[in-house]
């Protein structure tokens, strides 16, 4: 074969290989992407911000979130306001205003959210009841609800969408049984559930036009110290009971009560409830991933672990996953997922920090994000994501 023929043959072969690569490469890349998404659901490259209350400082800290990796960096902190002790906070769906429930100030602070995510405090707080604790906004963004733990009721305010100003609705505050604490709306906005730690119960309400109406047979028994709750696509409600005993698991204190939510808002105990981990004590915070696959319950700093259960899609029953409980560096003050389901964030009491994890959609296994825990000045109160 001449040199030219040999060169031509080599070129043809090279072009064929190039065509094969061009045809096959997209398939390989799409396959790898699919596998990656199955392991790390909802990954988003868009950066966003979050806010966390600092009760000891009487202020709110801005956090910058790396959307691709979940990294947290500290941003601006609002000026300290003595005697407020902000705990609960709520961000309006429009992202224009943010509210904090000030437990020692017995009032609610209003912040305007600026274009860069920083906050400007309105100097005229709105009076609330005694010991305001948890703050939530209904899904329509029209009303702010605040539990008043020391006056045993819930204040309801209508929100001015233009100014953020609050106007208390007729009939507010509404009685919510003893020491109402954590509170949640169903996604439909039709029902509200509140924990009563001293009673070990959950008080349920229907909600319409700013009016809370306690449900028949409410409150519903959950367990000793009922302190945090979360729902899963309006089908199931899960409540952590940190002080409850588990006769069949003597090495564990505390459990998770599971309920089915009826069309009328009533709660029916799920078969097998309450659910508990094989070890660890007193879960104090809880979260459900946005895909309604797993429940994560976080124990306080004395045991420092994360329980993980898979959710039965038809009956809501919980089954502890392999490897659970997972290690946690410090006590859990709160637990929440970003809306895309990419990252789980946990308030760390012992380390004055926020821990960040990715999770596996198939197994529920948690992986600590590099650099976590992300240290902040003092223990966090509550956290809200702007994504």
C-alpha cells in the first residue's frame, strides 16, 4: 500500500471513530446525568439566599447558598435589637417581606427584603400575644399566623402585599389549647396543625378567610412532649415526641407519631405508630424530603444523631433505613430541605452552626457537604430559604 493510500485509510478510520463517538456520546452523557439525578435529586446550579434568626443577638443573619453544592457563606446581619429574642420567622412567597416572632418582645418584626437579599427593619413592630414562638404564612401569602406559647392562642394577621403591614383579623387571637408551639399549614392551605408539648397533643384547625376553627375531636394525642411536626403532600402528618417512652426499645427515648389526614382534616393514627429508631434519644426536629420518600428526625446534642425512615406511599408507615441513625455533630434545633430537594439543613446547637447534607433518593443515606458544619455567631433559632 502506498503512503497516500495508507494515509487515506487512516483518515477514513479516524472519521468513522469520530462519528461513532458523536452518536454514542450523548447517550452516555444522558445516562450519567440520569444516574446522577437518581442519587442527588433536584440539584440546582442557581445560587440563592436564606435567613436564620439569632435569638441571643436579637437579629437575623443573611446566608448565601451555593445552589450547585449547598455551601453556606455568611452575609449581612441585621442590627441587634435588645429584648426581642427572635425565634420563628416567615418569608412571604413573593420574597418581598420577612417576619420574625420575638419571644421576649411579645411582638412581630417586619423586614423589607432588598434586591440583594439584605434586610431593612421596619421600626414599628406589631404587637402579638405573650411568648410568640412559631410563625407561618398561608400558601396564598395573604395571612401570617403566630403561636403565642404563654397566652395559649394563635394570632392571625392579614398581610398588605404592597407594604407588608399586618392587620389582625376579627376574632384573633384564637384559642389553641395549652402552650401552642410549632405550627404547619397543609399544602392546600385548608388545615393548620399545632403542637402542645405540655399536653402531648396536636391541635387541628380548618382555615378560611383568616379564621381558625378548631376541628372536631381536636386536640389529637401524639406523645409526651410533642414539639415538632411536618406533613407529606397533605396525606400524612408526622410529629416528634421527644419525651415519650418506648417499651419495646429500652435504649431509645422519644418517637415519631404518624397520622393520616382525612378530607375533613381529622387525624387517624397510622398502623404501627409511634415509630422509633433502634438507638438515640428524644428527636427534637423533623423534615420530610420534597419527594415524600423519607422522614428525618434530629435528636438533641445529648445524643446527636439523625433518624431516617422510608415512607410507605400507600399507608404512611415508617421503616428505618439501613445505616440509620446517622451521626450528627451537634444538637438539632431545626431540620428543613431546600424546595428542590437537593440539600438537608440542620441547626446545630453545640457548634453554633448549620449542618448541610446531600441524600440518596434510593437509600436515604446522608452525606455531609464539604465544609459543613458552617459556623455562625450563636446557636440558630429558625431558618427560611428564599429559593
